[in-house]
C-alpha cells in the first residue's frame, strides 16, 4: 500500500476517534448540567411544598437518593422516589429525613420543545421507599412467593392508576369543553355589545 494513502487513512481514523471522544465528553457534560438544573428546580419545589404542607421554611434540602420508578404503570409517567435530608442552613443541624414522590409532567410547548413541570405528589413511607429501591437495585433477594406477590400488587396498582387517569382525563375533557363554550358565549355577548343583566 502507498505510504501517502496509509498516512491519509491514519489521519482519518485519528480524526474519527477524536470526534467520538469530544462528542461523548460534551454530551456527558450537557447531561450533567441538565441534571443539575433539574435537581435545583425539584429542590425548590420540595422547599415550597415543605412550607405549604408543614410550615417548614429556610431549610437546606440534601438529596440522598433519587430513583426512577419502573414498571408498566410508569411507562408514560415520570415518577421518582426521592429520599431527602433536611438540615438547618446556618447551624447544619439535622431536622428530618423523609421520602417524597416526585412526578414530572411534560407538555409540548413547540414543535421541538418540551416543558417539564415537577410536582411533589405526596410524602411516602421512608421504610417502604428504601425497601422498594433496594429490591429494584437487587440489593435484597426475594423468594419466588414474594416476587409473585409483588408482581400481583404492581398489576393492582397499575389498574387503579389507569382508572384514576381515565377519570381525570374525562374531567379535563369536560372542563375544557365548558371553558371553550364559556369563551364562545362571552365572545358572542361581546360581539353583540350586550351587557350581563342579573335576574331580579
């Protein structure tokens, strides 16, 4: 083989390898930045929720564990088990350790843009959460009977959630229809120049 061709071939291989390394490094960096941004937003949401629910203000929220739930019922829902430690900011005094259920609701804002709103659904059992995470990460081995029971419970939870989602969807549909009709009525009155007159 011609030495010149060999050199060109070598340069191309080096360029491709360099490109792969650079793109993987930049994508990891952007993922890390996005993750930090998300954590900051969720942390602020937790602080607002703590204030609204328990009247706890001016605290430091430290993430201990953030775990994405898996399973059929979470195929179209981003639900996370979040274990947090609450500390006093000035004294670093331990306040409480708790688990919360955090859900990300994503809506399409543009053709290529999506916006995720993070909401804190509820406070959940710390022991159950730790157990669930340990089982999911295979730190705890389950017997065949326990696995069967767990799968059965997951199916029941999935069916319950589907029923709740169906009811919520129907309610939203009715609300949207009422809002549209209301808007049309208001617009019609506005166009005719009529004023609302209460009945005597």
